[in-house]
C-alpha cells in the first residue's frame, strides 16, 4: 500500500473496533520490531462486494493480530478475534503486554482452595498453544475446571476483569450483546480451567467457557513469555452461522471464482484446512481452490482431496517465479495460512 492507503486501512480498523481495541492493535503492531518481525506485514482482505445486501466482509490480519468482520444485511459478526504478544515483558521500558489477562487469571488459580485448585487444573503441563488453533468452526471443549458460582466474590471480580479486557476491545454493540448473553445464561455458569505452572514465567494456559463462548489464553512458549489468545462464539463465529441459511446458498451469493494458495505445503502451513474448507464448499458453483507449491505435507493433502473426491481443488506444484505475478493477478482471493 502507499502511505494514503495505509492511513485509510488503519482508519477502517479504528472505526470497526473500540478505542481500547485499537490501542491494543497498535501496541501489537508496534511490538513487531522488538521481536524481529516487520510491522508493515499486516494485510487487509475484502470478501464479496461491500455495502450490498449479499454476504460480504473484511479482515485485518498479521502476526499476533486478527480481526474479521462478516456482514449480512444489518447483522455483523466480529468473531473470532485473536491477540498475541512476544515478548510479554518489553526489553525496553519494563512494560508488560496483556498484563491484566495474565495477572487476574494467576490470582484466581493461586487463591483457590487446594481442592478447587486441583479441580481447576486439568493437566499439569501447558498444551503449547490454544486448543482450537485456526479451526473455522469450534465446538465446546471438555467441561474441565471450576464453575464461577463456586468462587469467592474477589475471584468473581477477577473473572469480570478478564471478560472486560476482551469484550471491551470490540464495538459497543458486540460488548452490550455479549454481556447480555452472559447475564442471561449466568456468569456463575462459566467454567475456569487451567493447565501448566501457576507461577509467573512458567508455561501455562487457561480458558473461560460458557454455553455460548470460549476464551483461550495460552502462554506456554518461550518460558511463559509468548501469548496466543482467542475469543470464539459457538453460535455466531463468522459467516456460516450468521447467514442462518444453508452454507452453499450463502456462498453462492458471493462473486467468487479462484482461491489461490502459494507457498510451502508443510505441516506448519496446515494446508489440509484449506482442503477441509473446499470439502464444505464443494457444491458451490464456479469456486476453485488452486494450490501452488511443494512440501513435506503435499502428498497427505493430495490424498485428503482424493479421499473427499473433490474436483474443486487443483494442485499445480511449484511454478517459475517469472510466472507468479500473472497467476496471482488471475486469482480472486489469495489465501494465507498462519
């Protein structure tokens, strides 16, 4: 983007989330230089035709930051959203990122009675990342942990602080609607579950889960100094649930043709998820997933597409660099795995 486009992209993000959420986004982007990443490597993607009655949306995404917005008529979905940080403590200035989310949870786990703490900790080792990863749709995780109704008043207040941090990063409509759901189903019915060490700088993970949402917070890499955190809505994450119509009909409303992935097809890229998506959309007309590249996981991904009998997935292998600009230009949407 040129400088004017960058300004407009940031203005679009600013208008789409809260002032608090925008400040969080700026801090995450600003931190990239500190962890050796490029603060310019953030992407704005548009899906469908903006401001029409059919389904459309847009996404702002890059390292440790993902906000996506799906619009159907007057309805908007803003989940899932993802925040992360590396390092948690800054090398300069002594500040800490996502301190409230971490400190409030640690105070809860360390002040529970021995029996409740034992119930809250569902495994002694941290998982290494949040369980739901980048799954397009998630179901509730096992009902581990302790219920908020069994906590002290101080601990309940800490749960509220954590929820405020996440809900407060989004629009007022999302904030009000989600809090109303939580009050309707009962904050006392939220479960708090923990894995890993309970002391600072020990790898750990925790989650809050209700019948409607899941919040996962993982700090189990780099000696407890690298956070991945995500908010998921079981009933309204992204496009398919919001449409409230069959998925194929919903997608057929979009003017899509070719989805292009270009890169290494290895285990870290999780390209198999693209094949899973193609399986869900196999009945959509004029929609093709084109995968360019080689890698250790390519044979497995090809076998998966063959098992599903998909004719909407094409593997073209590695291509000469000189031909890539034209191929990228021919695609309607470029796919990036993170």
